C-alpha cells in the first residue's frame, strides 16, 4: 500500500468549495429542465400538476403543452472541478410563489436568469429582483426549437442590462451548454467580488 506524505494527505483531504447558484426566470422557460440536465445527482423536484383552478393566474400562453409547475424549488448539484461544487436551486416562476425567492437567495453566489425570446417579458421580474439586491447574474437565452434567434447584444438591449451582465445563448437540454452558462455566472460573480475588494482597499 502506498504511503501518502503529509502534503499529499492534505491535498487528498481538502474539501471542495461549494457555491450556491439560483436558476430563475418566467413560467415554462426551462428551469427544471436545466437543473435536471446538468445535475450529477437525481434532482429534487417539487412539481405539481397544473389545475383548472390555477388557469386564471398561470399564464400558459406560448407553453400550452406544459402540464406541471414547480411550487417550491428544484435542487441539483454539479462538480465543475475537483475543488469546486455548485448547488443549483431552481426557483418557481409564477408570481404567487415569489415569497420563496428571498429564502432561496440567502447565501447565493449568483444566479442564472433563463429567458425565452418568445416571452422575453416573463424574465423582467427576475432581472429586477437580482439587480435590486446586488446579486450577480447572467442571462441564459434558452433557444427553443422554432423560436427566432437573436444576437446577445439585441437581447441585452431589450432587457436594458448593464454591459457587464453576461448574456449567453444556450440549450437547457444540453449538458455542455448548461455548464458553459454556469461557468459564466461563477466567473462573473468572482470578478464582481474581486472588483469590490479592490475598491474597498483603495
């Protein structure tokens, strides 16, 4: 049996850094799909069937085939590197569940705002939420089949985003595409934190 030196043993027992990322956006934009696509564990889902009673308050225009909705959160986990693990929390999309967002946002490093160009206005509330609270976020444009594709700059202008906010085209069903969005969020949040420290010490 190989004997580990002290430095090797220290490296072998180092716990990975765990970071919390929110996945937000409008109803039916693909948040549950995104978390499930990239999670290395079986994702926790709190989906319930849509009912006739909820139709007056749930806008299903553009997502008429959707039959379930998240009522609390989705949860998944992905290891980006040996020393870096992301915990993903998907937020519910409907207005009546937004009281949960403050709880879910506590301790988060940043967020993905998932957008659908066919219903871009549905992500306005998520963008406003993270801007007001100073939580770094990136916009992931979920490219649905049959939906028009727009360049990132056009989406940025439509959402009235600061130049520093990343906008990434993605496919919530594709693991590598989702990983690219998550890496973008982490890098953006780290850059924001570094800039803030620099300002504080200058």
